[in-house]
């Protein structure tokens, strides 16, 4: 059995592992946890080893295990699993109702509310939001990266850094997983004269209108002048430039 398709709400390097999350629910220091797994690794021929071990441990501890059609991450996951202490079972319908009403208008506020509902402390939520800001240009979105010259930035600033002017788009290369997405590498690249920028695209669904997800993910993406309106309509953030202190 594999352990490659498991998603836990705290997936950043600074967050606890899925096993640590479950330990906290078992000992009562946390009321609830979320995990998700793709259908192939849930009911298919390649069940996820870690998912099976977690749910077995939860059942042995008499925790409530609820498996739902995916209600988070814009439908990217096939199965959501909530593991909850029995006295905290009210959080299950609250979680489902929250996602049913908010998943198409996701923001840092909704991310913070979900985190509190899952039982994280206010300090943990602040740290999570800060890490999410560095990792992506906007919550629940796909982040595109590109390199911009001074002249290109000047044109974009005339539009308030809110869109990519159609005449510039054919000259740009976009990436989803470039090595310079880390702050230190990106700032070092900017010192060489090519300024690293990023922007959020609304969701995976809009990638179909823009040519689909790149394969491999590190491959450069180019758009035509005619695709610029589609790209700009899909933006969920302003165009952000990297600085030594973070993204502006």
C-alpha cells in the first residue's frame, strides 16, 4: 500500500504531521482533524497505507470518523475524512455547512474560521496564514510565477498591477513550480535584473481555458495576446513582486 496521496489540513513544513494531529485529537488537546485522500487510494486497488493506519487508530480510540464527498479544496480531493471527538461532534455539520456556503468565496478570513473550527489556537492560525501568504498569492488558488524586466513592470504599474497588458503577454514565461518560488532564491534572482513576480489564478478549473496544467509542472507556460483577457479574468490577486522582506 502507498502513502503518497494523503492530504492533511496542515500541510506546510511548519505544521504537524497527520500522526501528530491524530495524537492531539486522541489526548483531547484538539477536537477534530481533517484528512483527504484521492478516490483511487481510498476504495481502489491502491489504498493509502497512512490513511488506513490513521482511521484504524481513530476507531480504536472510539473517535467519530465521518467520510464525505469532497467539500474542500475546490473539489480537488475525492474523499474528505473528519476525525472528531464524540463530545465535539457538532463541528461536523458546522464544517459541512461552512464549506457549502463559503468554498466559492475563499479568503484568509474563511481560512482562519476553518482553522478555528478545526481546533487550532489563535497563534497557530496566525502562523498558518503567514506561511500561506508566502507559499501562495491567494488562498485556494493556483500561483503563477514569472520574471519581469523594469520596463514591463513600469507598464503594469500604470494598470495598478492588476492585470497583464495583452501586448506584453506573449513575451512572458509563466511557471507553476519554479525553483525561485522560495523567497531567498527569488530575491537573489531579482538582484540580477529580472524581477520575480507572482499572481493567483482563480482555480484549477480555469487552467483548462488556459491550456491545462503543465506537464511536467516545471515546464514554462506561454500565452498569446488573444488569451490575455481569459488570463486576466481568472486572476485572484494583484501582481506581486518579491522583495527582501517578502511579497509586495
